[in-house]
C-alpha cells in the first residue's frame, strides 16, 4: 500500500513526494522533528509533543508553518488516509529552501519553513523485545551541547546505534564526564532498592515527553524517583535498568557492557511502569 504523506501543504502519495535540493534540512541539518505514537488510531500525548516542538523552534529562531490546531488536523488526516491503527507519525520542520546554499539562514518572511509528515505502522504495545529486554553498550558522548533541542542532527546517535549492533547489542548509552547522559534515541534509567534514578533535565539531554509522563505516573503510584547523574558502574550494579521513548514506551535493559543487570531479565518495576504508561496514556489519547 502506498502511503499518503504531507509535504509543504499538500497530501501526496509517498512516491510523488519531493523537497527542494536547497532545503536547509537536507543541506545543513537545519531542522527539528517530533515522533508521536498512535495506538488504536489515536495520538498519544500529542499536546506534549506539540509543546516541545514549539520550544525547539523557538530555541532555533525558526518559524512554524502551521498552528498547533492545524498540526493536529494534519496528524488526524494522515491517520485516516493511511488507516493507521498502531505506529506513529514523523514530523519534520526545516528552515525552508532558499535559492542557494548559504551558512547564513534566510529571512523567514521571504523563505517559508518546510514541513513534512508521514506515518509508519509498528507494533508498539506488544513489542517482542519487551519479554527479552535489550542489551546496551556505553560510548563517549561527543554530540553538540544543545541536546535539549530535538534537531535532525542525528549522525552520531546513528553511529552509536551501529556500534551497538556491531557488538551484538541493541543500543548505546552515551557517557560524558563519567556519567550517563542518555541512549541514542531514548532516556536512560536505573532502579536500585526500589528507587528510580535518572539524569535531571538540562541542556545535556532531550526533555523526553515519555520521560515526563513516566515519572509523573511513577510518582502517582508512590514509586520513589531521584533525578541525578549515575555512572555505568552504578548501572551495572543496579537491580534494574530501562529506557523510555515515544515508540518504545518503557523498555527493560538486561545487560550493559556485557554485565547482566539484576537477574538478567526484564525487571518488575520497568514492566509495571510500562503497563501503567500504556493504560494511562490511552485515557488521554486524541
């Protein structure tokens, strides 16, 4: 089935979708993105993603080509046009396509921002990897300093993912100044003595929408949460470890750099948090 995608104001078949070779997202990675999950044909935490998108655009002094209400309608249209039941919607906004390549960006009044959205089908609720958990390696974090802005500059995270695959693992946790920052496309957590530990918010990590929801649900469930830095050694000695992201929700981690976490199987707290997240998120899905 050929998907219908959205490109700069038009709904077109994916085989006919085109953007300019001068688009700054293509030439300069001058763009931001969001991925919103879809379960049962409804959007999970759309408001959170829309708010973070607005922040990313603001931090880069980039104009949005659509309002939040228009963006919601585009998401709903794509779900309907593609009969999407479970999966997600990728959204990317760039600084547009001026007439030529230049490091200085164009006047937004003369060059409108570019916008692209497309759907993807994926099994999110019953992911096979949940029962087994995932294995991660640690790598040095050499990304730029503004990781709180969700830009399309994803070369190093992609390299990290491939380093993990080469090592026979699933993902990589990045380490800076001796402490874990985050995974290649997710936030990182450990559990020790029934306490959930994760790095606090700053410019060093992405302010995960799923992270915020999971920590809120954890607090409501009377689980103890501590936001602080932790090392790989501390993670290896933890009772549990897990990651969160928009398309994995809560994913147990069972091994870090070859060391089993706890008993080497998905932890009870991570699995319980996953259940709570899915249950609660569906109540507010739009």
